[in-house]
C-alpha cells in the first residue's frame, strides 16, 4: 500500500503532467470540433440482418499440457455452422491445408474456396504470419489466431454467393481491416467480395450490404473525452458521424491501418489493410448512450445512411447489451462453447490421451484426481 507521503508526492506529479499536457487535449478538441456539425440523424430501415462470428480463442482452448488444442468454429446469428475444426499449434500446416480440399484438389470448405479464388496453394502463401517453425524451436501458438481470422473472412466471402430472399445486411464482428493476409491478397479478396455483391443486384435485384462493428477502437479511445467536451454525438436521437481519414491516421501508431483506397488515390502509399470507412455511431436516443465504431464497406460508402438505418433497426431489441446489434449478440451466443458442450469436448481430450497411452492409461486417471493449483487453497 502506498503511504500518505508518497500519495501526496504522486498527486503533485500527476497534476504536473496534466498541466504540461493540457495542450494535447486542446488539440484533440480542435480536431473533433468539425464533427459536431457533420453529425447526421439515422432513420431505421427494414432489412434482414445476419452476423458471422468465430469462437473466441481464449474461451475455447482445451488446456491439457503438453497439448493446447483450440476449436475453430464459425456460426451465424441463425445458428448455421460453417466451420468446426480442432487445431493445435503443432498441427502440420500441410495437413491443415489438405482439410480444405478434396482428393481431386477441389475446395470443400470456405477457406479452400478463398484460397482457390486468391490462387494460393499453401497457408504460408495466404498469410505471412503462418509459417513452419524451425526444427527444434518452440512452436508459437499465435498462428492459430491468425488461422481463425482467415476462416472468418473466408466464411463471409462464401456467404456472399448464396441466394438472398430479401435485402440483407451482413454484420462482421470487428472492423473491415486485416493485416494477416500476405502481399495484396486482402485487397484482392475485397475486390472479389464487391463482385459477388454486384452480382446479387444484377441477378436478383437484391441489395447486400457489408458492415463491421467493433467494441473498441483506438480512434474512439483517443477522442472520446474531446468529443464529450465538444458535444459530438450528444443528440436526443440516433446519429452518426463519418470519421475523416486524417483523424483516423492520428490515432494509429501504424497509419496504414487507417489508409483506405481514398487516401491511396490522393498519392499516398497503396492500401493493403483497409476495407472499410469508419463511422462513429450512436444507436440510442439519449445523449449518454454508447458510441460504437462501425466500418462501412468502402464501395458502399454512398449507401451509409441505408446501411446504418438497417443496423439501427437491428439494435432496437438488442439484448443483453442495449443499443448494440442484436444479430451480433445472437451469433456470439451461438458460437460460445460453454458448460456442458465444453465439458464434453474436454473429455474428448482425455479419451484421446488415454487411447494414446495404452498400457499407461492408469497414470492418467491418477493425474486427473490431482489438484492442479494447490495455491488456490489460500482463498478458502
């Protein structure tokens, strides 16, 4: 515990820092001040909304050293399952790639379909973050998270070719940006997505919109206080404001994560990571309702009012989080592997280990009965 003398010293030091950095807040307020007059009201619009969500890696790890098996599961808000795989950090990449194709090399999964469209035949060619480990070196488990993201993008890409009975809003969990693709593959994927969306209109006169909703954003974190002080999105009705690219770029350490095709067209570096234009959106009708970062698919920026209106209609009955897309919440609920399901999967691990141990299986039974964390007794 900090003693009173140190507390007083710390209080003085903090006050000095804030006084020195007061100009920083003044600068932030100046940057967001134009947004107050750029705020627009959202009108609800009736559209079918579906969301694609992958299981959260931290919540679906089946821990049993020396194994660290993770479940890759992708579902939508209607509980349709598009992928269910068990992967460990030591899974051979060639074996994992072969799961995506038939013996005739035809794609049989959304990921295989995406790899075929992008003309890559290995996971390492698809993402520079997935590569074989050096012989004898520890295997990093982080590539499994990259693999999960690739599967989620592949699922969205696959869904865009299905037949839609009505105008449909596809809601992605997170902003429409990615750094996991190699070279220019992400931009090629976005181009193919646009082609499929355009084909929906030509073939059946159906509007299919793509949007990404995030829970957090460096842009919102940086400017939240300044926005409150300047009255941005302090309205008594649902509203949104488009975030200028230059404001985005100031919020990111790596500005390329905010650089879209519009900035590239102005003579900047090529856009490799960004597929969305950011809007800050308040779906509630009160001044203090939460604000969410939303990415609208770049080719559909001109339809932002219709897209956000469709999203607003989906948030009206949002539960348990109010003023947050209901389809996203349903998809998360469907994707989560908890309680009984998770216990069954954990038992599968023990059964697999028991079978591999053969005559030594009895040692596993003793192991299961041991207390894995005796230190917890101090809280009893």
